[in-house]
C-alpha cells in the first residue's frame, strides 16, 4: 500500500445481532420499533443471508475529513460464481445510474460474478479489482471474458467522490470477508456516505420465508438507500411530520433525486423471466416507503436464484431442475415487496450520523419517529 494511504481506515464491520436491548434514541432495526411490514415471517437473521449460501462482506472507508464511502459485496454462494453461475435478471425503475454488467445479465439470464455496491465514481475501479480477484481464483486459467456486476449510488454529499478512493485492497477485503451471518446495516460499507429522504441512509436488509403450503421458499433483500421522496412508514406520513421531504422548498431537495440499489436472492427454482418479474415487484416495496423514482434517481434491482439444481457450470448445456410455474410466483412477489420495504426502513433506522468536510447527514431521530408512529397507531 502506498504511504499516502497509510492513514486510511478500512474496517470490516463486526456482525450485529438481530435484536438487542438498546437505550431510547439508539439506532435499532425497524422491528424493534414495532414496524412489521406484511404478512410473512422473516428468516432467523431477517437478512439476505437467510437464503442459504448467500454471503455478504463490507468494508467501510473513512479517510481524513473528506472520504466517507465503502464497498458491499454480495456473493450468491460459497463457490466460484463464474464457474457455477446462477440464474439472474435485472429490472430498472429509473435509469439514472451506472450499473455495470446489466446488458449481459439481461441477454443470458445469468450472473457470473459477485455483486458489488460502491460509490458512483468508484464503479470502474471496483469492477477492475473484482475482475483481478476473480482471475486469480482456482480454475480460472485461460478465462478471457468476465462480466463483473457493479452497482452504485452517489454519496458525493458526504464523500470526496472525485478522489475515487476505492482501492483493490478494499474490494478484496470485502469479498474475502463475506460471510453467511448477520449483516451490518446503516452507515456501513457502500452505505457509508448515502442519504435517504433527507436523513442518513445506508445498507439495509430483510428476508421472508414462505409457509410450507406455499413452497417454503426464502427471499432475501439488501438495499443501498440514497434516494428522496416523502418518507412514510407503514403509511404514516413521517416525512411530512418531521418537515423533511422532496419539493418542500426550492432550495431543499426540490426534486427528491438520488438512487437505490436493490439486490434480491431466493432459493426458489426461478429462471430469468420470472426473476425479472420478481425484481419488478421490489419497486412496489420501494414505493411504499415514499419514493416516486424521480428523474435523477437510479433505481435498479438485481435478482438471482441460488437453487443448487439451477446453477450453470460454464460448459453445461441445460439446468437439471424445473422452474416454478407462473402461478406459483405470486407468494414470492408478496414476499419481495415486504422484504424490500423493511430493508429500506432498516437502512434508515440503523444509520448513524455521518460528518465530513462536505457536510453532515443526521440519523433519523428514532425518539421522534416513535411518537409519530404511535400517533398513527403503529409501533410500541
């Protein structure tokens, strides 16, 4: 590492418990506030890692008084994603963004790399580091083409984004630290410098498990929230009550611009067409939180299936398992709407205040949020 980077703080964040006793005012997951979207139950971690085999690794980067960013890596399984590809699809709500790899995923209906999330001007450096890491893995001799999938949101309000501070070591550490356990949320990893609804945004995750009568399949969602709109929580007009919302005034976030990356994993046997339909439903969960997908927002969804019989070895002709029928998709649609909504809430309620030379983004005040929720008959 160059000496100019010796002051860089790279933190692989400690795993957080699902629910722990906390003092009033501390950041907690949405369920600790009594915010329980939907009808289906979450998995034991209430995270994307409830889908067996999915791994998440994060590196948070604070450098001096200017750099507030990071990397979040989502690995579809514990093997080599290039040699054991998974069915995948994309859906774009509004295309103001820089999502690498989208055309090949759409064309082939498969994912052949981990998914990385980072800051806007770091996308290409992160992709280059991801390709370098993949080429070094066993069995990759002679590989001459890789389609890295890297998404982003613009954290330039808190981060010195023009420095493009992501280094190969950051990407490697995120990939190599990835685990199947609890996922750190809030102002961490790729969510370090993000802002949502005028408050500190970040990484959030949630999951749903269908009852056995509906297949028992699992759906997990992870978001990188950095968008605007008029925040509502289970229908309560939180943004209006707190006095922060899009179009409130000409100088106060007039358009509600920003972006969100949504990553969906499921263990259901679903191929490209129905994965795209599943990805589209995530936008319904996004809408429930108050987003209107403004002109300057990049609203992207990536969905993949981890079902082992649908994995695609690089030279295999056809998958072995049959996929779910169209009629069997409806419970999964409901599950992904619920998990997306809750993941976004978690990205806000778990975020902590972040400052830099560029500015300050305050954490959503949970004490005031509790009062608002009670006013509308929500929470505890």
